[in-house]
């Protein structure tokens, strides 16, 4: 099932509203404190809502986008196929590339559950079945991969699956 993510378009609209807007490269923002340093943000939406600059069909889920260097990264999911890291051009919504991998399985509340983290030339994602990937922004291929559930002694996957947003700690 594909849906159009309005939250993403609102986020993208806000990001494009100011040409020098700061990146939002991970869950909760640049400092992981849910705080934006941007000035002039709207306190209320106009009656007609924010201007939508572009939309893109994505699968259902609970994850969010990361914005860095003029690109939007989103971990999309189809429970019958697997996970798909998608990279969009922030200015027009065009999909630039994607990295998909098999991760078959169904669980309560279908879809992805995490926000990618961008750090330098790498993007980190954690899928709902525990697949933690480091993907190169230049080759669009994995630098490394671990399964945080299987590789570290998990037994039965929680019914809601794995819900993690990668965090970069030091180096």
C-alpha cells in the first residue's frame, strides 16, 4: 500500500522556505534536542495550510525524514518485500537513488519505524527487523551491516518490532 506522506511535505516545505535553512540530519534534529535555531518560523499555519512544494508516494510507517546537504533520506518499507532507504532531491522531490534489502516479516503496525541518521558521507538506518546499515552517500552501497537483534542475542522479536533511531556517539 502506498500513501502520500503529508508530514514529509510539510517538513520539506519548511526546509525550503528558507534557502539557508539548517540541516535536520537525524531524529530530533541537529543536536537531538527537538530544537531549531531557525528564525521566523510560523507559530500557526495559514488557513489554507502550508504551501506544498512536492509530494512523493511512500509506504505506511512511523519513521521520519532526515535532511542533509540538499537531500532528504527516508527509510521506506513494504512488509512483503523489505526495507528501502530512499534519497530525494530536497528542491524538487525527485528520487535520486535508493538502497533496498530483503527484510521479510509482518508485525503490529506495519511499516518502518526509524529516522535515518546522516553523518558525513554515511547514512545509518535501523529497520524494524533489526537490520542496522551504514550506507555510503557516494556509492549508495553498504559500508557495513549488523542485525542488532540476531547478532546480539535477541530471542523472539517484539510484536511491535525494532524501533530505533541510530545515534552517532563520538567517532
